[in-house]
């Protein structure tokens, strides 16, 4: 599967939109938390569309802030502010829709339900992304080269490695022959490649040292022009390492 960055975002929003619609229809049909008795179908659809839209919007924001590239401890801990903000929002919505007085008891109940569900989903995702079985069962780790990564690409996309880019829980692999989107965690791929093949220059970007064509600093911001004519940002936290590697 080979996708451009724009197509990746389109597919991501399509998946999230389809999930939102499915959950809205399911919740509106079942009417949990008393909404079946309190609201007719039309208002019930609107209520769950708003609640689930806020929920998924906050989740998208959490992931954009690094939820897929954090350690598992931080990924779990990040659900505390998520549950807090969403709990406050739903308390406010319930006050407007049903006249339910805002109280610590109402907030505590919603906070507990949201946190339990979020942690359960995160736990399942962590288990699913724990790594391929064949790597876990291998008696010897694969060498820190890009050979193992090339083996995961479509044959026509294999070539000299140019850069990597984190895309949610996928990694976009760009070579001189094209690009492929792989279901691999960006942090895991960078760790497997080691420091000899290239350099991580941003939370979401890794570049092959031989594929950097030019470095530019504009308004205090460093960028790298790559062999595929893309521009990769260099974040402040990785600038020292990039400079030591001779990239800027």
C-alpha cells in the first residue's frame, strides 16, 4: 500500500468519521444512561452526535500531542486529563439538555466511566502493537540495518532509504523508489534502525544521512531538504543531535 501524505490524512479522517457515525447510530438506538427514556429519536441522535464528537475530537488531540509515540506509561497517564475534560463537558451538556444539576457526584461518575473505557481500549491497542510474533520468537535480534525494513515494503518500493514519518500508529517509509505505509510504530522502527543509518530530527521524523540535500534556517526554524524533494522540520529538542550529526 503506497499513499501520499494527503491521502493518508483523507483515509484517517474517513476511518474516524465512519467510526463516529457507527457509534452515534448504536448509542442512539440503545439509548444508554437513560437517554432512551428521556429523549425521542431526533434529539437523542443529536445528543450522542455531540457527546461522541467531543470524545473523538479530544482523542484526536491527545494523539496529535504524541499519544502514539509516548511510552506505554505516558499513554495510559494521558487519559487522566482526557477523562477530566470530557467529564466536565458532559456534565455541562447534561445540565443544558436534562436540567441535571452539576455536582461532584455526577462528575465523579462520568469521570470513572470514561477513564475505565479509555484505559480498556488503550490496553487492547498496546497488546495489539506489542510487535510481530516472528520477531519475539527469534533467538537473535536482526542487525541494525534497513534490510529488515526493505523486506516489509512492496518490491517496487524498495530502494535507498530517504526518510520516515510517523502517521498515527503507522510509519510512512520513503525510499528513492517510492513510499509505503506500514503498520509499525515509528519509535520501534527508529530504534531498530540504530544511529548509523540516519538521525531522528523531530518527534515524528527520521532522515537517512545520505538523503539530506540541503539544510535551511528560516526565522529561527531549521528544515532539511530531502532527496524526495520534501522538507523535514528539525525540532529544537533534536537540533543538537542533528547538528552533531552534521545535518545542519
